[in-house]
C-alpha cells in the first residue's frame, strides 16, 4: 500500500515538472513563466492604460506589475522601448521593484540611446539597474545628485545609499555648496572604487 502511494506521489510530481516545462517553453521567447491567457489579457490591458494614468493611479499600476513577477516581465520589457519616456520609466520602476537580478541582461539588451532619451528616464534606468545589482550606471546617479530638482536629488541619493551603504554626508535639501562637497566625495569614492574619473565622462 505504502509503495503504491509513493509511486502515485512520484507520478504526480513528474507530471507537475512536465507541466512547468511546457509553460516555460510556451512563454514568450521561451524564457519567463508565461501568464495564463486571462492574466495576459489583463496585463496587456493595464499596459495599454499606462500612458494615460498619473500620480497615485500610476504608482498603483507599477506596484501591481511588480507584484505579478515573471508573468509580467515580457510585457514590461516590451514597454522599455516605448518612445514615451514616462511609460518606459514606469516599466523600469516595476522591473526594479521585483528585485529579480536575472532581469539585468534583458534590460541591457533593449536598445537605449542616451542622446535620444530624457534625463529622468536615464536616471530611472540607472536606479533600476543598481537596485538589481548592476553598478555600471552609478555615474549617472552621482551626476543626478547635482540636479536642480529636490526630488531627483533625493531619489538618486536614496538609490546610491541603499546599494553602497554610503552617503558621504549628502543631503538633498542642503545648500548648493554643501551638496557639491558631498558630490565631490562621491566622485572620489567612485575613482577609488573603479579607477574611472567621472569628470572625463561625456
């Protein structure tokens, strides 16, 4: 009796593994877990609605996309190529909120022309990559500490501090002289860390 139960359980486990493999193969590009047909329709509806939302509603959409995880990845990655910077930035924010480091190479695979994109999108991309463990765009965030807008400075400082556990005394609300001294400390840290002086970057 015990042997028959064990055999049945093994058969169920194998069937489950087989079912998972089929889902993987049926996923877009064969990489991520695919959503059900109903969920995919819902995700696409939200993606189509995204350009027309603002404020809290947009933030709720970003949280919703992030909460779905893998089933939403392919559509979010598609949105990175949207010509509207705010739409692409929202998709980046949702991907970054997942904390899934496998996304880094997929985000980097999406063509991104810094000359054709706005500063806010460049900073959101840098912030997302850093949240996922890719430090390659840290110079963008250090440059963002000198932005004229308080919120932009605060977001850049938060992203840098969360990943490096350093602040170098930077306070986004401090006067310009104090902020610049802290930015200089950030630049010296990056030079020690990588040997790459930020001042030479175009």
